[in-house]
């Protein structure tokens, strides 16, 4: 099915003249020796007295090199939530259009749909937590603009089959957004290498998980130049602050340490998986390719309260579809995991 971005972009966005910040016109200049008297900034240097690069070019340059994409295929946001929100604003007409999400999944898809007055059509995953492709395609109508896939999925931890994703990409004329927040913990390759093949493919990633920078709030969107161009029209001019950009650059340059931390998390994950199967009240331990484990227990509310009393905070997912009596354990450092295991064994 042929994808045409003009058919899914909101009419007001098509004609929108984006805000031009004080620094946009100097993007291609060497600004080191220039005197800036244009933006009403405080002129006294302190490292952050100037507005940040509105296009975050230094950060994008590293990401582009690391992932073999063009800088023009990247948009950065104040966390992935801003990136997701921009997708709604650019492509979904309030009170007219709809999106499709696949519960149990990341809750912000539904929240953002409500904020933007866009219908969220939910198609449950199968009992083995895979997309029900035919049901999804049957749910699509002329006003369906986006299908959200979280893979590896939160809270289930599993990745979606390539066959399912490809079928959706080939048979849906809107955007297929793959949220890869947890991709670094999986053996599966990112979908980044498929962007040229599928112009309707959008991939979101984050520095909050494997990169250990949840506190700086930096989300990443990879897509075709056409999609990124539309998103750039509507993004706030200085949406990623200078301190975030500096810290991201510093961390992205330390690739070896990031790899070591990911390997350590995966090792700890595998150790926890071995132990969980021996806990008396654990009924099912679901396969995971993320930095967390979903576990079905006898009574999730009871076990959650017991662990809180021991000073251990986990996530109770029992209210989510297909997750009755399920708890989600994030992988901690070895000492934290040891305490968790000890307390789980003591519970009766």
C-alpha cells in the first residue's frame, strides 16, 4: 500500500509557517567569533546564558554516525513523550482521527490520544502478547493515522514478530510507530535499518533506559526526511535544553561503558529469571528482552504490599489487560537484586 505523507498530515500543519528562532538562520555559520545581540539574552558568560542549539546538531551528529542514518532523519524531544505528542499534533485531527494501540502496553499512547482529542482504538495483544494483525487491520478506517507498537513491549517484555510488523507496514497507509525504548536489551536488531524500505515507519528511542539518563529527558525520533520535516515545523524552538545536550554528548561518547552496563543488566536479568521460577507463589515468568521481568503471582496486590513493607518498590500491573495478578520487576544492581530475591524467598 503506497504511503503519501500529504494525505495524513493535518491541513493546518501543511500551511503552517514555523516559528523562526533567533539562531535558526545561523545554523550553517561558524559562530565562535560572532557577537550575538539578537535574542535579548544576558551577555555574561556562565555556560548556559545563551539559548541552546534549536536543532541539537552536535547530539544528532553522534546519533547519526552510531546508527548509520542522516541527521535530517532525526528529531529530538524533551523525553519520548514529547516526540509522541508531536506525532499526534502533526498527523491526527482532533475529534476526527483515531490511532490504534495494543494493550497491555505503554500507557502514554492512550493518555496522549485523550489530551489531543483523538480516539484510541485498542486491539488487545494475543495471549502470547503478539499483535493480532488481522484484527488490527480490520479496525483501521480512513481516519486511522497511527498504529503504535512497543517492541520490546512494556509491560510484557517480549518483542513482536518481524512478520507481524512487516504486514502492518505493507498494509497500512498511515504511520507505524515502533517504540524501541528497550531495544538495547534485546538480541533483535532495531528497525532503523528498514526506514528506507518503509517510508511510513517511525522509530522512537530514548536515553532513559540503557543509556542511564532518565533524569535529563531526551527522546529520539527516527523517520523519513519527509516525516521529520513535518515534525520540525511544529516542535517548540528550544525544546532540548543546553544541559541536556551537553550531558547526552558526554554519555554517547562513552560507548564502552554503556555496553558494559547493558551486559551487566542482562546478566542480572538472567540470574533473576532462574530464581523466580523457584518462588512458591510465582505462577508464570514471562520471557523478556527488556530490563524488567513480568511475573504472574497468586495475589499481586498482596505481594506488592508485602514488598513495599520491606522497602522494595516494584510495579503492580494487575489492572492491565491480560496481566491479572502480574508484577513487573525492574533489574537493579546486584546488591538490590540480592535483597529482592532474599525477601521473595521469605514471603509465604
